[in-house]
C-alpha cells in the first residue's frame, strides 16, 4: 500500500496538471493491467501503428514510468527514439495483457488513495462516488492531462522493460539485415536460457540451445576437454546449424540427450528474420563473427549457486563446481568471451 501511495504521489509530482480521473486511471492500470484494450493482436498493432505515426521521436521522454505491481507505462516517443519497432512494442503490450493478473476488488479498495493527493476533497469524493456507481470501468485521461503531457504509451510488464536495450539492438539490426543472428553466452545458471526463451517469445523466432550439442561419451577425451571451449560438439553445431543459418537454408539437427544417452527427434528450423542461439560455448572464437549481436549474461554467484542446487542432487552440484564450471571459466578467460560481446545482461 505504501509503495503504491508513493508511486501515485511521484506521478502527481511529475504531472502537476493531472486531474482526479488521471489518478484513478493510474490506479486502474496498476491493478487491472492492459487486458481491457486487447481484442486481437492484429487490431492492437493497427491501432499502435496509427498512433506511432502521430508521435515524434523524443529521447527526453522517460522510456518507462513505473505503475507498480510489476507494470510500467512504455512511452512511444522514447521507444521511437530508441529505434524500437511498433511491432515489438505491440508484442510486449499483448504479452503483458495475457500474463498480467487483474484484481478489481483491490482497485476498489485503493481508490481512496486519491485523497492522498492535493485535489479538493469534494471534487475527489464526487468523482469516486460516480466512478464506483458506474462499475469501476476503464477510463481515459482528462483533456487537461492530454494537452499538458501528450500521453502516448502502452502498459507493459517490468520484465519486458528490462529487455529494452536488447530489443532495441535487435530491432535496429533486423532493419538492416534480412537474417539477423543473436548469440547469448555466459556462466552456467546465469539466465541464458531464460533470456533466450524471452526473446523467442517476443519475436516468435527459432531458439537453438548449445546444450543440444553436448559432447557424446566417446568425444570426451582428455585432449578434447583440455581445449578452451572444447566441452561442446562445436563441429556438429557449425555444420548442422550455424553454417546453414548463414546461408539462409533450412536447419535440421537432432539434439543430444545426455540422460537418455541418445539423440532426440529431429528439429527443423526454417529460415527466419531472427534466430537466437543460447548457451555456453556459443561464442567460441571460430563461431562468434557470424553473429550480428553477441550478449553476455551474468548473475551473482549466490544466485547461480541457488539455481544449480535446484537442478539436481548434491552430486550434480558437485560436478558443476569441480568439473564444468572450471572448464567454462577457462574458456571465458582464454577466449575473452565477455570482451567480444556488445551487450551485457542484466
């Protein structure tokens, strides 16, 4: 409650021309998210593209303003200045609408927070009485607010706001390259798979996991494991995935499944405007130059350790600490993996 009150007061301080309905709209979006605006994704994109044409790119606008409850207002003028595409912004909006949980009873409870703002109490009381009587429906901004601040935004999840530097880089790259390739590398349990899955969800693009090219038992020789970056079947990955991607060909490969000690069913990836590869050893020196965007992912050791402990029993954690992590660390150091990346996340 206190945090929401503070956010509401901060918004008033930054927008002193707001009226009671603008404060109520803030509270509505905090509790209800953007779901009421989505009928279908195609229609949502059409509306956004029409609005996009009317706004000017302006880097002085804050890119995102916190609503609380894991939601932000994403300003279209700032997005345009960052070269985000309207298609990407719309996708974030639609995904947020599908994922955000609405709570009308909490909205009704928190409407009285409007009294914390310096509005005439009689004015606020009259508006809230009518608003509650009407059923606490979605509402637009006041004309005064529109004239003063030209609001043009979409409500999106904080998790997507955190991705904006990466999404901006991808959108700029995709505008210049017909087939854009992204690689994500970094220490185990740092969040590479999660980031890759998020990008695949936003762009609906193919996602390739380097774990699918784990060495088979017969390949795990002392000589091979002594190579910096040798703990992956990079030859097969290059032959079956990366080289065909670069040629714009259909990719076909069978993932190696360690637990089953066998190959899984064949995976087929058709040529796509964007392909994401995630996993340790994705940025070996002999592979890295064929990616357009290279991303380094890192996390505090305590966070990584907690994640590793959840992956298996004590034996699994011990193998990570005594075998796999030292090999990764040597690869990162010798091959200067972080240094070759254009972006670091988070």
